[in-house]
C-alpha cells in the first residue's frame, strides 16, 4: 500500500491566526516545539496522529473536524 504524505500547513496557519495565537503560544498549548510547528505550517514536516490530536485540542477544534478541513483543502 502506498503511503500518502499529508501536509497541513495552510489549514494550521489559518486556524492559528483566526484564534490570534502566536506560534509560541500554540506550540506551548500543544506540547510541541515552536520550530516543529513552523515546519508544519510551511509543509516542511508531516505530523503524526498524536500531533494532529494535540494541535486540534490546542486550537479548540474537534479532531475529526480538523482532519476534515485538511482533507477538504487537499481535494481543493
């Protein structure tokens, strides 16, 4: 089975800005490094499932809704 790379940068950046959070604040809330968050927002890194859930919680969004937003962005 071929593994597809999923990039969340655009969606993640938009949600963070809508919530008026800095990268530092979102990184702290989600328990990840700010540099890693920057890499995610710039599609230089691919998150694991645990990171997706941590980001969703930190952004106060249902993880399923977060994934749906990412899928919608990918499909255009």
